[in-house]
């Protein structure tokens, strides 16, 4: 089926998932929305995250998407259940795939989770992990400084390292984790810095690869894969300023791939009314 896969995030974080989708499903067209104007979602109430997420979804439904990938942990934590209940297209979030991947890798059953305040408060990862394996020892830590830093394009260097080291200190002190889940799609952009802080002995899990793999399975099961030979031009929308979005897209997708992308500004339904 030629229709696009819809991908949503509060900003540029979901681009890490989009990148994997493009790599694993090269024939599938993506329509991406990042709500940069209202990012971060992490400190917001569940109600607000739900409302903003549904606005992005309504924007994409107008474009006749065949499947929805919620490439934002915070939106997944608060909205996945309601999206699954009300939408007639398949929907996938990033939390279950991330939890499954972590369980595959841990050897000592000690897992750390980092995410936004909202995701950590929701307990969604701990529940997902414990549901699969009860004996896990889990420690979760909110890192509210990371998303604003990524949205400003600060991904490495002494400032990034200091912020990451300070945020992860409590996690490092109390848990001899061998696996760390990046429970926010912005964090893979800080992966090298995070790895240098936690050490090479810790396996870092980002759910993007796993989410892309599961998306592919879901499309196949529902007979929704595109078998057309024409390679797609993906559409990327941001509700915020284009400059930073383009800069970070360039870092993620590298130059040549940008020819396959159009980037535009979006006004979501509710934003139009106000
Ligand atoms: N990238 C998002 C996530 O995975 C949200 C970050 C935010 O807006 O706070 O949680």
C-alpha cells in the first residue's frame, strides 16, 4: 500500500526512529510531525500531553496515513492506550520494543532507565519490564535537562558531558546496571556522551531499531507493506522554527538522504483555532 506511515514526537527526538524506519523500510514513505513549538512534553501534565498528541495525530489522519508510530516515550506513556482504542489503523509506541530489547541484553538483571519526568513518573517502563520478567532490579531516573539541550543542538563537548554526568550520578551510585534504556527518543543523539559517562561495560538500548523492526512486522501482518519500486519522498513537519530542525535532520540523515526529504512548518488543528 502506497499510503505513508505517520511518525510523531514532541520535537527532533523521533527523527532517530524515523532514521531507522527509513533504513529498514526503504520503500515506505514517512510523514513526520515534531511539535517543537511546545517541546518539551516531559514536564507537562498527562492531560496536556494527551491533547497535543491527539492534535498531531489528527493532522496526520488528514493525510491518510496507514499506520502510526508514536516515536516519543512521553506520548507513548500517556496516550498509547487511547490511540489504540480509538484509531482504526495499527499503532505502535516505543516503550514495549525498548523493554523487550533491554531484557534481551541484560545478563545481571540490573537495568537502568532514563527518560523525561513524565515517562519516569508514569512508571510505564518498569511495568513493561516487570510484566515480562519479574526478577529484574530496575532503577529509573528523570533527566529533565537532556531534551532542551538536544533541541538546542548541544550533543557533545564539555558542557554536554557535565550535564549528563550530573544527571546520571544517582543512577551510577545505586545500581550496578549492565543495561541502560534510553527511555526518550531525544537521548540517542547524546549516546556517545552517555556511553562515555556510564562506561563501555553498560549496553545502551535505544528503542528505535526495535520499533522499526516491529513496525515492519505489523505492516506485513496487516498486508500494508508498499511493494512499489518508486522510492519515496518523505515529508517532515515541525510546529517550531525550521532552522534547528533542519540542522539536526542533517546530522541524523547525512547530506545525500536529505534529497529524499521535504521539511515544512505545520499548524496543528487546535493551534489554528487559538
Ligand atoms: N522525545 C520525547 C520522548 O521520547 C519527548 C521529550 C520531551 O518532549 O520532553 O519522551
